[in-house]
C-alpha cells in the first residue's frame, strides 16, 4: 500500500517487514494509545482512510487485508468512490480494476467482499460519502486529540512525559499483591502503591531490600505455599508448631512473636511520643509493621522508623529460617538489637568518616530519634 500520513489510521500487522524496526515500535506505541485518541475527521480525511488494517473497518471483529484489492490499487476509501458524484463505484468497476492486474480471479468472491467492505465501513463515513465528493486539490491535515486525565488535548501540545505516562499505563499491569494485601488489611490501593519507596530506601542493605520486595509482592515462600507447590508435606509453622504458616502468621500472628511485637510497639511509642499529629492516631500497628510509614510526619524520623521495621521483619524471617533449616533457635529481641546496631554503626562509619556525608546520616538516622544518638563522636543506642 502506498500511503503517507494515512498510516496513522492503521493498526499495522506484527509480521510487517517492509519498514524499519524503529518505526514499527513507534506505530505499535501509537496503536496502544488508540483508545485514548480521537481523530477530528474532515471529508478529505474520510476519503483518505485506509480500507485494510484499519481498526475502524472490522469484519467479524478483525481488520481485513485483501492482497488482490491492494495489488489493484484499491487501498483507500477514495479508491472505491466516484470522483465527481457522491456514491460508491459499481461492483463490476472493482472487478475490472482487479482483472487488469490479475489473470485469474474469482468474480463472485470479489463482488461478495466488495459488498461486505461497504457494509462494514462506519456509518458516519458512508453518510459523508453520500453527501460530499472527494476534492483532491484541497489541502488536508490529520487533527489528533488525546484524552489525558479525562481532558481532551491536541496531540501536538502534549509533552513527551504525558505521552510516556499514558503509554506505560497501557503496557503495565498492577501486581496482584495489591489485591492480596487489600484482602488482608483495610488499606487503600493508592496507599499500597507508596510502599515501593520504602522498599527501595537508598541506604538500606540489599538483604533487607530483597526481603521487603518479596513481602510487598506477597511472594514469601511460607510453609502453606510450599505445601501447595508439593515441595513439603506440611504447612504448620516451624516456630510455634501449632498453626498454618501463611505470610501474616509468619510476621504478625505467630504466638512466639507476642513478646517481640510488644517490644516493637514500645519502641514505636517512644519515637511517636509528644508528636502532635492526626496521622499517628490513625495508624494501625500491623499495617505499619508490614509496610512502614508512608509520607512524612512532623516530629518523626520516618526514614529510621522504616529502617528499624525492615530490620525487625528480617530478624523474624531469619529466626524462622534458622529453625526450619538448622533446627536452631535464637533470642529474637537480642538478634534485632544486634542487627540494628551492626548496620547503623556501619552506616555511621561509611557516611560520616569515609564519605563525609554526615548531613545524610543525621537526616535519616539521628534527627528526631531518641533511640539512636551521637555523643562525642560515638553512637549510642537506647534499646
């Protein structure tokens, strides 16, 4: 098909080999945005519409592509219309056009497909064809409007960022973990989307980040999941040896975690003490423990709270794995204190001494923090 800008009206087939890959990607991206694009069609635009690979011309729910029509030069609406009167060409005119380039052709098939083509054309186009002739000498342009955030904007006025966000919204799917976690907690999906900032906190060790990523994705291999996968023949918790081990039991509901959670609640209450904020009153401990704090709270070092909770989750998971794999138990509170001290001491030496980034350490670990303080160049822990 010999087309120029009219290709914008088309949905190109995947196996098209006659154009470079870079243009294929561009047209594929444009095609993904098609549901949010409106064409302001003039009479000339309607006559210039491609007949084939056009998402507006569908037969049995699919675009059509007939090579005998294409080889005969019948590729646009104007090719099946008269130039001087407002009507479609007769059937035999189409047959003759195809016979001029094809030695053997099925006349009945051509007539049947031509009549089908006229039927599947959008009603608005047919009405325009019956009212207005195609004026070849009239200058034309393709006016494109984009629906972005429920507003109609000219395509040429949209920024690259806006189009990129619109495209990624079509390509990306929300992970299933949002649905899973909203079934566990009374938490909005919009709030859950903020968890990734906590997961990817820059100064957090990779081992903590890896576990938080799995928790956020609801993909911890608990005994319940392992049994479903037929990798083990039991689903009972290895720590309490009483109840089924799912993700909430592992981190929150296990009877062997009662003392540890009381300890963590006490530390949080110390950090939240004397903070005058409605946000504190609306916090649910279980949600905060699993996901951390979202946003900022005046008077609270949110970075440290989230770091501390990340260490707490890691210690619970590590204690469970020690029991599961080595049958060795540890004091969870003692493990937590040691791990927090270990990582913060390392970060203190790295940021303050090695990298001269004291302001970063103070912001994320010392400010508004009664549990970790610096005295004469020495870090002290009030655990």
